[in-house]
């Protein structure tokens, strides 16, 4: 019902830590938004724009807010 895209934001190998949640940007989109695009791929700039229209921000969602954002995005979405 909802897609969560995760983007690692570390700029160099020395600071990269896959478990550091502050190094990740999370973008949440309802499946219907992606289905309406009719595309098989998605640029990050497009993802950011779509996420900001859907109640998120272009900077993404913080880990602490992810659960609430996913729950909100799922409202009204059809289940398989």
C-alpha cells in the first residue's frame, strides 16, 4: 500500500555508517501515486517532489516520524 524509499546520504567512505539513522533520508509514497506515474523508474528529484506533495518534505522524513508518515500515507489505499 505504501512504498518507503531510503537514501544513504554519507558523502565519503570514512563517515559512512549504514546503521546511523541520521545518515538516511526516508521518502514515503502511496502506491497509487507511483501507479499513476506509469513509469518503471524514478529519479531522486521526482521522488522528492512527489513526497513533498504527499505531506512529506523534499528533505525526507526523519526516522522518528517514519511510522506516523507511513500510517498516514496508507489511509485510503486499496489492499491487494
